[in-house]
């Protein structure tokens, strides 16, 4: 059977350039993993990289017409706007004769009812972990059957939409390795998935809800991971990797032992790699072993510098653990990338001040790329997260865009004003720096001085605005406008010194 998988084109508006979490990094391997399983079953599978290859819908249509798929799967990614262009494209393909269209991914897992309602061209939605559902769907269609009661598949019925969850894949080693396209291999790092799920329950995260009720952390064996790495080295010659796992280590001492065992296997392969982890899993002995094996980059979710905020977010970590993780990583030569939520719906000015002092105390406001990120990041409220459901239950959820992302007013007007100011100012920085940071524009000779001046401007503006609010003054819309105008002019002046 001929199966076509599409990574559709997507764009990000300038005002959302620093917004993240519309889909986890682990989703980048969904199409490849589906292709690996379906190909293993003997089917003819092709992946169209509409996003990475920068294809237009017209170019994609030509490829679809040439391939003549019996099943079209679309990895549907929320990209901060409605999906009418994609829906219209799928409607056109359906009219042109594509017999069965199914969508999959994090976004459709939570918005499947709305997608099926708003796009008649979509015949079904894969909910949650996609590989086995997709394989069974392919087999059903090959036999000429249109499935109506397949676990993991949401379909229309006479009264609405029918869906029942599928059991999780317990043995991840049983899955074939993902199919990797040439477009994926042009990236600077090869993405790997060594585990799925998380033992945490953060209110802003939808990793576990994606996998469904009873989800938990599941890890591949170190031997299976290394076998995939060896295959990639042999086929592609690549030696720079990134583990897309939202929780690289897994729980407790068992997770630490597994990580050290993996490090012992990786050490002789002369590779470098990055990981993502919870701060409470940063242990000196394990980090030393991983660094010795090639660990060079790590993202840790600090999220806040105030214990009360961490409790609201249900992080199950403390400020002390945040600081200890930073210390261990730096002692081992790793300057981490950090996840940080400066602005929550229930933040107070006291929370913001504590966060700001935490960042200064821990030297996290000394690098422009980091500073621009941590001085403004709001809690993004996506369907499937506990925070989305809680705010909905409280009647505080507003403006649910594209069935998926909700907003809610800040409880504190001062926090709202500061968030608005810093969002606009940091977006200005990201947009001005985009050419340099993306590599399209050569970095100027005085880059260090330029970055330092812009960095200090951001820190000073945050301090000035926060102090103004703490003294009882309002940060009016006119003041915010004037601050942004003046600071933008200063940034342009600094960058003009190149």
C-alpha cells in the first residue's frame, strides 16, 4: 500500500518569535517513527518535508499527484494561527482523489473533535502515540475496510465523534528505528528519542496527557539507542546528536544508573550530544560520566526562582534544587540552556521581583540570548494541560485560538503591564538579531560589545519598570509605548555601530 506522510508548511508570526511549546521537540520524529513501522510492515512509504524543504502547497500538491497515495497522513502542528490554509489544501486533495486522510500529532490529539468538525476532508485523527494505530489503520485500508472502532483513532459516527485510547507501547526497543529524510539530516544535530513520557506532572505540560491515562516514563535500553547511533554514523557520518526526550534521565537511582550505562557505551564512539532534564535529576557523578562521553548541551526547566511559584506549577522541585543543578553543571563545564516562566496568570509583583533577583544571583542575565528569553516568557496555556482545564473550570479561560491555545488575564494589573512591555521589547531584540543568530548574516566584529550593551539595556529596563510598579506607580500604555520606542531606537543605534 502507498502511504504518504506530510510535514506541512508552517510559519511563526513576528510577535510570537519567542513563544515555544506549540509542539515538543520529540514531535519532530513522529513521521519518521510512523514510517519506520509502516515500512517494516511492507508498505511503500514516502515523507514530504514541506516545512524543512520550504515547499509551497502547490509544490506539495505536485508531489502528492505524482505519488498517488492510498493513505495520506499529515503531522498537524499548531503554529499560532488558524489552520484554514491547510484545511483548504486537504479539501482540494480530497476532491482530486486522495481516498483517505488522517492527521496525527500533539495538536490533533487534543483538538480532534474540532478538527473533524471543521475539516470534512480529514477522515480520522490518530490520538496519542501514533505508530501502532497508524500500522493497524494501514492494514485495515489495505483490506478495503474503513475502520470505525480502532483503538487510538478518532472518527465521526452518527452522533458526533468516537474515540477510545490505545494502550501504550511498553517495549520501545520493539520499534524499528525512525526513517530519516535528507532534509532532517541537513540539520546541525541528529535528533534521537531515547525515552517517552515523564514522571513529573507540571501544570503547563501536556507530554503525559498526550500519551494518555496512566502514562509514565518509558526508556529504551542503552544498547538499542547505541545501535541506532551506530547505524546513523555508518550511513550518514554524523556525530552530533540531540536527545529530544523531555525527561532524559527517568526516575530515581534506576534512571541515574541507566544514564551512566549509556554514557559508558557512548564514550568510545567519539560523538557529542545534548539532552533535556529536570533539575532534581542533575547528579554530579552522572553528569561527569555524560560529559566524559560527549555531553555538551543541556536544557533544564528551572521555571521559577520562587518556591511558591514552583508549587503552583506543580514542578515538584525547589529553588535550592535549581541552584544546585546550575552549580553541578557549571562545575562540569556545561553552561545550561534554561526553561523559565517569568509571568504566570497568578504572578504577583513579589513573584516577579524574586524571579529577577534569582536570575541575577545565578548569573542568568549575562548572555543576550538567555536574557531576552528569561526576562519575558509567559505561561502558554495549551489544550491538554492541567492549567488549561483548571482555568476553564474556573471560568477564566478566554480566546481559545485554533481550538488549542487559551489566554487568561493576569490577576495583577502591574504584572500585566510589565509582561506587555517586556514581550514587545524582547520581541524587538529577537527580530533584530534573527539574521545574525540564524547564520544568514555574518556576526559583526564587535559582536561581544554589541550583545553586552543590548543585554544591559534589557536588564535596566526591566529593573526600572519593576521598581516603578513596586513604588505604587502605574505603568500606563503611553509609558510602555514610549519605553519601547526609546529602547528600540537605542538597540538600532547599538547595532548600527557595526
